[in-house]
């Protein structure tokens, strides 16, 4: 990038220490507007002045401001869950409940969902290998591939591929006919299905597409109180619900085309397994389950996920909150290498100061524990100093005056 | 002058040993009675005079200081048999479980002991919490066999709240205490007990401290009856049982009776500490109200911590109803004279202000710019009375402090609850005004979220010069025009300011010169040179704009046409400002409204807060003068549409309802195709909702066509963003639309139907809460009912939401409040742990940024190019 270099050169000359994002922005503007050297000089002079004016002051209580900026719009949010923009078929928790879920760092979120993207490079490689030339054919191949992957991810049960399902009370068996067309339509593997059926049910006879299930043989014991008809019905349910394909923890999938691209949205989430699949874009494919991201991609990814999720939630409600506030919340939650919740089981419960913990929640517990542990409160925090009636160590209170003796 | 205050460096926590308690005590308490027949406190009773005095006239028998100065002194009760402290019951249980019943060592191998001690030592050195590692030890040390003496261990259980059971044998408190005593000191730390300040056996009480009377004052009722504090009641119970237990033990009573009495004593001591402990019925007052004992005094929102330590009651504050005053500046607050005479500002007398101060004192406490108190250099405070004022004036000299009334220009703090963000507390300048309400400029309503339907607000008066200086530079209203949440203006014009500015600046507004000067005079704007011809409204507004201002944006009334005609826009929505002249476009919400004002935003950022305040003050005043010149009213006429339109809307709606019927028929005939991943029912619902939604929108659009912004003031308000929306208007004029409960059509009520007026299973539009009428024609009873259902849900929703988001915010603030930016640019908490290496990754303060960016680079480039000759 030649323009970044030229911008950097001017910056060095002017002794301006700009953050990366700002330099990139200037370089971008430099290119778009085709600035000459004089204009670039002037621009950087002005930005330098603006940047100096816009930098945070030392001692600024950024934490409180961030907390207020994230919390205050909460009153304006809705409580209900709505449809996801674009994918009307999936319900996703939004609004205040979702925001609370994020800051709580819940282990089990109410509506886990994934957005799965596909890797164009993988497609290109496949096209080359299989010598698919025409654009239309390539599109068809893509769609076929996407649908196949979607069916591999999404949960299908026997119920989805049945043609006929008969409960035969006379013979005490269940006659099932599998619909070959549906299998093909769902792009499933017939042999695999049969294997799964055989594994799940011992007393099954398979004759091409006709299957016959029998309930387990009544045991010879006297005290067997099982009612045969009930057993048969239970078996029927079991047969219908038998999962024949899909990734664990993922239910429904919805295929949609966003622009020129195929995207799969899922109900339920399993990032680890999906990332291992072929042809998936490992960079953009994501989930809204923050703990899963932490487990699979690490803490920095979790931090970014918190920022993204919180910001999407806010934006969806039409509220603008500066990223920096959300970043600070996310950084606080992830600062020690694991995702901690905001509240008594997380950050607030692990504070160093006894008084700070006692004045938040579970007053008695913290005071009693402090006494046998012989804890010492160094009174460096905000509430501690308010409690004992001293100025707080933030902002104006964070500086002192030293007099020079003459 | 007050002496230099000492700074508290740290607070150490620890347990008190029985010796400590006895040493601290001034007397042993034995008698459960409090006062004798004459009403004097009994010696060695709970109200023993040595425990301190409350009466201001009396002197303390222990320390000699007067009531009020004496903080009180502890006494003690010797407990006949040990009792367990409820708060520590769990800890005691865990410690016993982790130690050997024979040799009392921790049930850890020697290797483990060394390892854990090492780890704990490190953590203590780093001042980390050892709670987790202690928890780990408690689980590891739960062994069946002691690694030190090979004794088989029995399982120890806790029977809530305080009974500890080993195997099948219930340990008495004395036995528990003996076991705890036996634990060697070097093992203490492994059990989470810091041997420097606590011993495990101290968790079993043998002596009980009795708090001084100042902690549990008795109240004398008007009838002369004495009412004791809850704690005193509890202590009386403890003493009574303790006495009986002692007597019985001395008399050699049967084991069973002693056991029972001990249990009772344990109960009383337990509830004395915590009356909400699980597994204990709470001790009650005679009236049946549960007693408020020690734990309850500290706990929760009304407890000592949250209501007396983290938040405190203050002097020099005032509260009253607020009302609007468009004539004062946004920086000001109107203070009723009554309040101004009550709350005071302390002023040090100097040679330069002594004459002024004398005038204040001469006015006395009852005449407005007066003074209430004078404090002499020795700290004595004298109240100013009309009779004494002359004597005070005589003695007044530099070094005195005069508490004078609030006067115009004083800086005060103004606040409206809930204080959700920092703009909920801002510093204002005082304007003393007649009448009894606080007056505020309408532009500051959005940050406080205030309206005038009876809202009250609080005012606090700064008492030190430092606080005034700090408030003036950091907290003044004009410093908060930009919100730190998104870097845009949060203070700005509302309601009539917006409609007024629109009426003034729209194309058709032309004024004769005399009218212009009337408007300007009224708005207190410096008069320009007469130009001898009529003025356009845009020219009038341009008088307020800075001379070198250039900007282009789309106004709120912009209809977002497919192709923008720019300056030729027929709505006049394309705003162009060139060199401080409004060339085209109208002034509306996007110009100087709160949350949206582009011009206001740019004035703050380019010209500073002083200019912004001036701009906002004069712009709003101009708008008000404009609206008063033009006249502005609305009535139901504004929502009237011609008969022909009504018929078309009717037709549209019945067509939609027909389509719904068709959909339902398709569904019953099983012809409906399900959407992917949805059931048939869901698909039907979605489709019906879509059809009805469309019908409402279309009927709205139809009605909109008859709304003319040039003739209709309701539309002016909706389109300029002053108040209301087009949706509100179309609901009044055309069709209210679908009512919803839980995000869908109304389903609840009777079995399989919403109301008995419908058939079971009916799915039609009307049967599921579609309101076909408009507000103006009126709703029929069924529609009204469904409308009320939707309305109620909204109310419930809001109530729950405020509670939930309030708690979320409390947690957020609590978690983040210790963070600050350090001189090295990092963000750290109070321990010095780095949270961010550079604030926000670019060190930019969002409150000072341009919607999150340092600057709008494109605009800067444009400016540079314009300056260098385009």
C-alpha cells in the first residue's frame, strides 16, 4: 500500500502519533480524494489538532461512562423476541433480554444460532478439479453443495423421509415405507440411514424400502407389567424421532441467499463440528454463543464476539452506542483470560475490596469471610472511599499537588 | 481553619477473641430488665448508663463526654454454655470435615500441605482472593482416613442452621469448640483462617458483646411509653434464657432440661445475628412483625451499606416541582425565592467583600439577598436575627464566614432521578425567580428525561470553592450538549422549537421588515441593519449562524425520494448553508433538535460550547417568536380526510380482509404451502399478519396523500420531527390496525376463541384483534377490548423492563466503576490490572469525538479545498 507509506512519512515528519485505525482512514481518504502533498500536509495538521482535542483526559472515569452508556438505553429497549432481519424463519432473542444474556455471560443462551458461510476458494478449487466451466453450471454446483451441507448440519429424523407409516396392532409390528425421493431431495445417504436404523433398533427387518419394526420381546419374567400396545406406540414414536443426520445440538437449518452468496442459518449451535466440515468459510462462519467461541477460538475471539453481539443488539433496536463503551465492557469481562459475568458471580464478586463487595450484594457473607481470612481493605476503589468519606481516586481526585519548598 | 484531615490508609478485618470482647467491655450485663419503677436504667442491665448516653444534657459515666459526642461503649454477656455463631456455621462444618477427629490435623498429606501453603503464600503476597483454593482444600481434605494418625473419619453433616452431626451423634457447641481449639496453628491458613487475626474456636461464642445504647436507642412515644429497639428486645431474650440456663446448670438439673434451654439460647443468639437465616423461624415482635436484627441492618437496599454508607443524606439541598421557562438560558435554573432564602452559600469574608457581606447580614434571613448564619474564626456559628444583626455587622471582619442566600449566578447542582447517566446531574447557574417551582429551559428536558406533568427535581448547593470551580468547568449544562454515548448532541430543541423553526424558515415564509424586527426583539437577538425590503425566514435564521459555516445535509422532512433533486427539492428538504447563510432547505429536527441536530452538533464541535449555548438559546427563542408570529394550532380537523378517501380505505381494508379469508380457506382445505422450517399454522399466521400489516400501511399512505404540510399543523409536527409521527396521524384518520399480544395476533381468552362473539376456531381478521376503524370514527366494543389488551401488555412490559434494565445498569456500573485512564494511556482498575492497553484502541473520548470518529475527514478535505480556492 503506497499511500499508507506516504501518510506515515508525513506523520513522522510532523511527530504525530496516530492510532492505526486513523492512519488507515487518512490513507483511504488520501486515495479517494487524490490529495496532493500540500493538501495532505494541511489535512494531517488539522487532524492532529482535532486528535489532540479528542483524546481522553488522564484520570477520566471511562468505566462509569461506559456502564452508563450501555445501561441507559436499556430502558428504551423492547422485551420481545422478534424475527431476524432477512431470515424470517428463525426466532432470535433480541432487545433487553439478549443484552442481559450477554453481560451475564450465560452458559446456556436462550436461542443459540449460527451463520454459516462458504469458502469461495474451495469452490474455485472444486470447479477446477471437476472441470466445471459454465457460470450456470457452477451456480448449480454451488447450490447443490450448499443444500447437501445444510442437510448434513440440520437435524433430520425418520419422520422426514417416510412415505407410509402403519401401526399394525394385529401383528404387533410397525410397517414403514421409506420415500426414496425424499432421501434424494434431502441429499442424504440411504446406506447410512439404514445403518443408523439397524444400530438403533434390534428387531427390524429391512426389505428394500419396506421396513418392519417389532417391539422388544416381552421378557419371560412374571412381574413384567409392560402393556404390549403401549410398547408398540412408544416404539412408533421412537422410530419417527430417530435422528438420521445432523450435527449435535443443531436443529433446524435455513438456507438463504444474501446477495450473491449462500448462507445457512441454524437453530442451535456447534461451532467446533461445523468448522471441521468441508467448504466452510472458517473466517466468517460464526455463532452467537460466546462461551462456545471462547472454547473453540480463544479469549480474544470471545471478546470480539461480545462486542459484536452487544453492538448488533443495540443497533437492531435503533440505538447508537459508541463501540468504545462496548469494548470496555467486553475487555473487562475477558481481562483475566476467561469470560466472566458482570455481577455477583463474576467481576463484582471477585473485587479486591471487602467493602466494595459487601456494598454490592451478599453483604453478610463477604464481611464474615473477610473476618476469618483477616482481609485488608486498601481503600483504593470508588465505593470504599465514598463509604469512609474521602475523595474518590478518579478524575480530579486522582491527582495531588506537590509544593516545592523554598 | 480546620486541621489537616488524616487519610485512612486501610481497614483490617478480623475476629474478636473472648478476651478482646471482655477487654473492650465497660460492664458485664446480667439482668434482663432495663429500667426500674422510677424509669431509671438498672445497673448491669441493658440500659446501663456506662454504655453511653443519648441525652444531650447528660454526661457519659465511662468517658465523661456529653451526649452526642460520646459514641457509646460496649458491654458483654457471659454465655453459660458456648453457642455457635450462625454466620460461621458453614465454615465450622467445613473445617471440622477437613480435620481429623483424633489428632485435629488437616486431612492433607504432608506433600499436599507444603504445596498448598506455597500457593496460598504466593496468592496472599499478590493480594489475590484465596477463596477458590480454600474451596479446593475443603474438597480434597474430605478423606476417610487421616494421613497423619490413620484414624478412620466419620462423615460430618450440617443440619441447618447450626447443628453439626458426626455420624449419628449431634456434636454440642462445647465439643465443637474443643475440636476447633485442638487444630494446630500451622494448619489454620489451609482452612482459610488467618491465624494473625482469628482462631477457629472464636467462631463458637462464649461471650457476647453488647452494643452500646447509641446503636439501639429507645424511643419515647407521646404517651410517655418507652419503646425499645429490636436489638434490645433480642438481647433481653438472650439474657433471660442465659440466666435460666445458668441457674439450671448450677442446680444440677436433668441433662434434658439443660439441653432444651441451651437450644433455646442458641436460637436467640442465632436470630440476634441473623433473623433471616434459613431453617430458623424468624423471631417476631409482639405485633407479629419480624425483628430487624444485626444482619438485616446491614443487608440490602435499605441496609446500612447501600442507604447510609454508599449514599448519604445531605444538607444544602432542595426539591420541588419543575416547570418550563423558555426565557432563561439552558445554563440556568430558576430557583424560587423561598428556597433561595433557605439554602445558603458559605463565603469567606475578605477586605474586598466585607461591605457586600455586611449588606447581606443587614438584610437578615427574611429579606432575599440576605444571610442566615455567620461563623466566627473559632468555629462558633451565630444565627442572624433582625435583633442581632447590627451587633454581628459590628464584629464582622476578614476570616469570618457568612452563609448568605443564593443569588443570581451561583452555581448549583441540579438532578432528576433516575440518574441513569452523567447528564442526569448537571451544574446550572441560579436565577432567583418568584413563585414556588424550579424553572428550567426546555432544551434540557431530554438529558434529564423530564416533563412537566408533576415531575420534581433536586438541587444541591456547593459548599466549597473547589467544588464550584470543578462544577463550573466540568458539569455545566453547556459542557454536556454532546452525549458521551454516541458523540452527538443530546441537548437541543424540542416540540415547538422545531415546528416554530420550520414555520419560520419554510419557503412561503416572507416577513415585512417591521415584523422581522419585532420577532428579533422578542427573541433578544441583536438587530441587523434594516435593508428596506421584505425578509425571507431563511434570512432571519441565518443571523444566528456563524459567518464561516458551510454545510449540506438532508432535513428531517426529506421523503427519501428515489432521485434527489437537491436544491430543487419540492419539499425544501435539501439544506445548504454557505458562509453562514441558509441558502435552501428548512430548519427542523435535524438542524438543532435533541439527538439529531446537525447544525448544533457542528457548532459545538467547531466553535466551542459557549457559542453552542448562545446558538441554542437564541435559536429556540427565535423559533418561539416565529411560532407566535405565525400562530400554531391543531384540532381534529387536521385528521379529517374526504369522504372519497374514506371509501377507498374502506374498500382496501375489506379487500385485505377478503384475502385473509382466502388464506384461511386455503389453510382449511390444506392447500396452503408451509414456509421452510415452519408449521402450517405458523405460516398462516405470518401470511395473515403480512396482509393486514400491508393493508394498514396502504390505508395510511392513502390518507397521507390528503395531508398537506402547508395547511395542516399536525402534519407539520409529524414531518419535522417535533412531535408525533405519520403513523399516529393515519391511525387517527384511516385505520388503527392489528393489535398484538406477545408479538402475534390476539389468541388468548376463551377456549379456541378470543371472545364469545366468535365461532370456535375462527381465524378471521376481526376475530383476532384487527382494528378496522380509525380512532376518529371510534372503535366498536370488540375492537376497543382488543385495543385495551394490546395497551395493557405495553404497560406491563414497561414496568418489567425498567426493573430489569435498572438492575443491569447497577451491575454494570458496579463492575466498571473503578476503571480509569492512566497517564500512560492504559485503562486500569484500582488494583492496577490493565484492562485495555489503549483506551478504545485509539485513545479517543467518544464525548469529544464526531459520532465516534476523530473528525469527518471528508469534510476537512472539502474545507481545505474551498479555502484554497475550490
